C-alpha cells in the first residue's frame, strides 16, 4: 500500500497552525470571552438576528421576482426587452451593493417626498415623505433585492438556456401557451441547474445583510455596533456577530444541500418513469 506522507505532513502543519491561532485568541488578555458568552444570547442581539434573517428572506424573494422578469427579458426575441434586461444586469452587477444601499438609504436627500399621480393632470393619488415610506429596513430590502436581482437574472437565464430546444417545440406541439410551457415544462427542468447557484447567492445575501449597518438597517451587526458603542468591547461584539453569521450561513448551506439532493432524486425518478419499458426482444438484443 502506497503511503502518502505528504498528506499527513500537510494535515499536521495545518493542525499546528490552527492550534496556534486558537491558543493565541483564547489566551489574549485583551479579549474578554465572558463578554462574548454574555452577549451571544442578549435580547438586542437576538432581535438583530431575527431582522437579519427576515431581511435576507424578503430580499431573496424580491430578487427572485426581479431576476425572473429580467432573465426572461434577456432571452426575449424583442430587441427592446433584451436591451433593457442587459442594461439592468450590467448596471446593477457593476455598482457595489454598499453604494446601492447608501443610495436608497439617503434617497430623501434629493427626493424629499414620494408620490404617485396621473401624468398631465396634476392629480396626485399618493404622496408622503420619503423617510416615512423608505425606512432604513425598507431601504435595505429594496437595495439588496435590486442588487441581487441582477445576479439571479443571469442564474435564471442560464437555467432556461440549459433546457433543450426540443422541449419548447414539444410544448408548442401540445398546444400549450408560452406561460403554460414555462410553468409546466421549462422551469421545472431548469430548476436543477438554477438551484445550486441560487442557493449560493442566498448565502452571499445573508452575509451582505451586514452592509446595511451603514444606514442602521436593524441587522445583527447594527445591534452589535450599538452595544459596543456604550460598553467599548468592539472586538468581542464583532466576534458575537461573526459567530451568529457562521451559524446562520451553515444552516442555509445545510438546507441547500438537502434541497439539491431531493431535487436530484426527483429528477432521477421522473427519468425512470419516462423511460419506456424494455420488451423481451430488446432485452435479448441488449445481452448479445
């Protein structure tokens, strides 16, 4: 049996480095680990954790809706829609999410009021101060939805393109409308391609929620910064936030793996059912 001494040496070196880092952190006199333990279950921290999860879910729902719309635009035969879709993806993938969050969080600086009316009539159906409509939390949802919608548009586009053209032709032959074909034939097949990158995008979005702390979006990092502002234990509160982000993203990763396995299992079962039963003659020929 071949012995892999290089592998064992690499493991030993990495283990030694990890042990040294952990020991250094544990014995650092500047870090008060009892403060970390105290604030891990603090009410404000847990409130921020809840808002972080809600913010991520709402933003993912919004980003998925936007991504579906512009993903179909990108594949449209209409040159206007295709251009609009390409411009959206180009702009919002190019501008950093932090800038988009700051833009929506400070929208009231150049648009003090938001309103809805009928053009050319002077009739206003709705008007309210911008800060009343776009609270920091609402601005965070809008910014993250739009920013991540650009990435999901490309994920959805690639998933739709992965479906064989014959499926589109077969749907037309069956008399299905465009929407019926997408809902019943195309999108279910595209899901197996879209789920892994979409899951990764959601995990990225969970971490991006920390950016909304710049406009006091109510996330867990905002709460940690507020607490460290009066107890001056900045590093300890950052460690608390990091631990919760680690736990939440780990749970999301586990959920993604479960969904991927179930989707793959369902696809295999569908292929088995769709496969024609083998006749005795065909079976004999296959054994020759």
